[in-house]
C-alpha cells in the first residue's frame, strides 16, 4: 500500500564507519563499557558510496544523507577528539586521507564477516587507522590485515571490485541505512528510536537494557567480557587496545 510505514527492526543496530573518529570512540565505549549491549546489537557498516554504489542505491529507491564538513568543523573535531581520547586513556595517531576510496575497507568487512572474522577485522582496521595512522583505503594495507587474519589477501583487497558482492551485500546495507535515516556516525537505532553521536550512546544503552530488563548505563568503564573480547587478544601490545 502506498505510504505505508516500513516496519522498524526490533534488533538494535550500531552503524559504524572506519572514517569517523567518533565512530571509533563509540566502538571502544561499546566494547569497554557496555559489552552486554555490544553483544546485542547488529553491527552495520556505513560508508561513503562511490558512483557505482550511488547509482545502485538510487535504482533501489534509496538515498545517501551526508553533508560535507566545513573547515571550522574539521578543526573543532581535531580538538574534540583529542579531549575524548584523553578521557579514555587513548593515544590517537591521525591518518592523512588522500583521495580515499572508502568502499575498499568496508567491502572487505563483508568478506571477513562471511568468513567468521568480522570482529577481528574491525579490531585490526581500527588499530591500523587510529593507532598507527595507516591508510586503510590502500589495498596493500587491507591485504596486510587480511594476512594477519589468515584470510585471502587478494580477495580482501579487491572486494570492492566484485559486482556480485556489491549487489548481495552493498545494496541491502545501503538501503538499510537509507531507511533508518542514518545521516552520520556513530548512529544507533532501536525500533523507531534514533540516537546519533557518542554522547547519545548511554541513552541508547539504557533503552536497550530497559527493553531487556537490564541495569541502566554506568557512568564509568566496566570490565570487558573476556569471551566477547577474545578477538582483541592481538591488540594487547598497543596502547589502549584496538581503535
């Protein structure tokens, strides 16, 4: 029926992005402070679509909502992220993005996910970008990370070139973010409720726990769940763990 409202998913979602430092910080907070909610959410990648993705998204009836930031906003983010990372005991190594192709690391995530190595890949990519300052859009970087995971480096590095993967994984993922009204990251959804930004994560946690009958979000870090965070073992040699 025309105009019928699309049913909102009942499972909470976390839309993450490898480009955004705020998404990285939310990722860390979920794992370090709220491991129960980290287990409960669907992890959804959100990336800047290239021309092929944009065309496929429009053909499927979706759209991409994002406004490029101004210079003043960029300078503010540098200051703000410095404050937030210091509060968490993290040391950020700012990467330099020169003509990045964000489809490269994000489509590789789908390959890692299907191989059962999604969480480990997230750890390695975040570490490479935010703790090492590496160019994660460089295919050689993705191939190196794939090798660390025991995955096919060539397959991972060229995942964005696979039209079948784009159709099977990319289009549905982009349609979901369009239907959920995602306009930035980190972005959290629970039914029809939306939460945008690191500062809204505690409210999202409270909403998820209230639904599940759990406690309200604690103001400080909680002990991570060893079982859920087993994939982070390789990160123990880096200050602050993974990114």
